[in-house]
C-alpha cells in the first residue's frame, strides 16, 4: 500500500513538472538574457521560445499596480474567448482577485525579480475546474526604464465556456539579488516586436522582412495602440 502511495506522489510531481515546463523554459530563457541585469525588451527573440510562445506575453506598466498586454500568446486569447491585445492584465482575473494582482504587480515593479502566481479558474455552468500559474520576469524598454514584463500563463484542465477568469491562490517572489544568474554576455536583438516607432531601435523590416511567414502558426496578437 505504502509503495503505491509513494508512486502516486511521484506521478503527481511529474505531472506538475510537465504542466509548469513552459513557464520554467521561458524563465530560463529570461535568465539567459539577464546576465545579472534586467534585459532590454528588444533582446527578446520569439524564435528562442517558439515552442512555448502560445503561453507567453509582453505587458507594459501603465500605472502603479496596473499593466497592459502588448503582445499575447494564443492561450490567453483562448481563455478569454477574445483578443487580449491592449487589455489590462487584470482582465484575466476575477474581480475578487484584482486587488491581489495589483499588489503583486506593485511589489514586482518596486523589487524586480521573478514572480510566480498560482491561479484557479472560476467555475460554473460549462466552466469545469481549471488551475494555472503565471510567471512574471522584468524587462526594460530600450531607453532603460523598467516598465515591461516578460510573462507566461499556463492552465491545466478543459477551458469550457469563456471567458475563464482566474482567482489567485498564492504569490511568490524572488528578487534578482537572490537569483542564480549567469555572467553578462553579448545582448542580441530580438524579434517579439511591438510598434517600432516607440519601442524599437530597428524597424521590423531591418530584422525580419516577413515575420508572419517565419512563424505562421504561432497566432500572436499585438496591440498597436501606444
């Protein structure tokens, strides 16, 4: 009996590891960019995380405790049943969870590091139980201001009837000083583009003349409003 219970625990741990693997890989990618410093937004390369791109997003701080989605992977749109580009990050949360999210974002922007947020979906008719996790990692705009987020959100369970807004069941934060980060290296230019007139040193055409043909299946949604 005890052997069987041990196996169940091991299987549960492996299942959890598989579920959070995309978040872990995106966080590992951010760590590789960091070199002990907050990476620039322009360093983020979609091709380097293409297998997990559906879960990724870029958000911009617009006010204390508030951030707006600038680039969103398809999983976020599937959860909401609509384009999430240009929406506040809090739109993904149940009303009861928005104060908690605001507090987490306020702390994140005051103390840059890695934030993990445990999530649980609201249930109801056509809305089966789902759980999830969000990861937030800091980015700077090209002028050097810390006002961007490289994030990821993954859920486990059938989405069902949308929108599927989430409640928060736990928040953890590790500041950069406590992260085991690699030594600084060359800073590559990235491809996960926002409007070039505001956020990019180089135009899209200078980096990738036809980015949609390069990754036609990734279904990224970009907000074009500044």
